[in-house]
C-alpha cells in the first residue's frame, strides 16, 4: 500500500542508479510469486500466494486494519477513521525504507470491501503518488489463494526512481506479512482444542 515524496535532492541523486525490473520471489513462509513491470506511466505490481487457511479466516485478517501494525514490519500505526457499510477510511503511519534511507509517511486510504473475497483501496492523502490496490481471496482446493494487483503512479525524474523502489518494497513487505499472518492464525485456530473435546 504507501510512500512519500519528501526526499532531499542529494538523496534522490544518490538513488539515481536504482532500476526496477520484473521479479519472482519466494517468501520463507508462504510461497509467493511476485512480478513488477512498467506499464505506461505506472508501476504494475502483482503477487500471488497459496495459503493453508480457510476463506473466512483469511478475510478476517485482510480486513483487520486496526491490527495491521502488530504484524506488518515498518508499520507504526493503522486505524480505521470512518466506516460506512462496505466503505472504510484507514490512516496508516509507515516507515518507508530503501537501503540505509528511512522516511516516516502518513497515508490515508479509501477502501471498499466486497465480502468475503475482495478489497479495493486507493490513496487519498499523505502521498504525492497514487496507489490503487486490489486484494482478492478465492478457494484453491482445501487452501486459499491470495492475489494482489497494484498500480503505482509517482512523479517523474530521479525522484520517481526512489518512489518506485520504495513502493515496490513496501507493497512486497505488506503482502508477505498478510500472507504469513493468515497462515499463522489458521494454525492457531486448528491447534485450539475445544474443552468439551479435550475432556
């Protein structure tokens, strides 16, 4: 989901060598396929993971915005500001990192939930860039598949190199964390034996 514009000229120049390429990544917990490419003026980000979980549990994690900061690295705060039915406004404070550079960012998202399988979000404040994201859940045999599509539009010139790289890194970090949390909560649920069974 998020990034920021305020980087000094010296930092921008130092990051001019940054190149964004298409990649496929395997996470250490859930297997994740990750692909990044340039499409017109935007960075297209796609990810997919097959998770050992059920659909209701995965949906609960995906929409548990107030707890995101507990399991997503670099996310300092995440709070629902307004909820009107399926429409939610969420504000997040995140530390964007790229190599040794770190920058705090406050970003606001408008999210539309399409229960129990899809959320669509877009940045509406706190960032000069725009990030449109879609998370989709679907059953895959006895498992669940989590898919992500993001479209990141930044500025131009040297600054956009940094913003694209930081945006890719932040989106990847959040997707991995969500996938791992979905599986972790599913394992916890299956390990809890009801007391009447235990007796």
